[in-house]
């Protein structure tokens, strides 16, 4: 920014009426900036928690359940991979454990990272075994899982503290 532009901006700020420089409508009737930030942070926490619940429902019901009850659609896929029922039940149990752990505050970050790793494996299997059919699904699921793992990473410290106490 040039000196002239900087001095013009400074003088405009100094002479503008209160609330006119922010451009956010901080005049009469609107909440102070800290209250707005607090509301925004609260909405973000609620949205992230909603995504966690939706992913937990997806992994628990739509993904793990068909594997754990040996639905024919799941059995055929695991037979084609050569993993059979053992692999199907193992993946189903991992998905169900991840779905439950997404809802447990101390486990949520680790669960999201573990499910993300499972989705990397699912993507590789979709590309290699199934010629890329439905390969986009695991990639799409990795995005919110990575977001959850990152935003909830503070729970990892608590989990480590808890693990050290028990060891």
C-alpha cells in the first residue's frame, strides 16, 4: 500500500462515524463483535457435530450393517476381492467401531483418522479390483473425516492423558 493510500485510509477511518468503518452493520441493533464471533463459533461446532452424527449413522447403518448381516451385495464384493466372509466381517466391525467412536468425544479425532485410512484402502480396492466403479465415494467421505480429525484434534491430548493414567 502506498503512503498516500495509507494516509487516506487512516483519515477516512478517523473521520467516519462510529460503526461505519467495519462494514458489518455494527450500528444500532446489532450485537458486538465478540457476541457475533461466539455465535459463529457455536454454529460451526453444531455443524461439525451434525456431520459427525450423519457420518456415524452412515458408517453404522449403511456401511457396516450390510457387512455384519452378510447381505448378498456385501458378500459378492468381498468374494470378488478374495477376502470372503472373514474380511467382510472384519471391515464391518471396524466400520461399526469407527461409527460409535465418532460419537465419543475423547475418541472422535482418532476415529475420524482411522475411518479416513479405511477409506484410502477402500479407494485403492475400488480402483484395482472394481475398475474404479464407485471409487469417488471413499474420496468424498475422506473430506469430512479429515475435517473432523483436524478440528477435534484437541481430544487426542485428553486421550493420551487417559491412556498414560491407565498404563
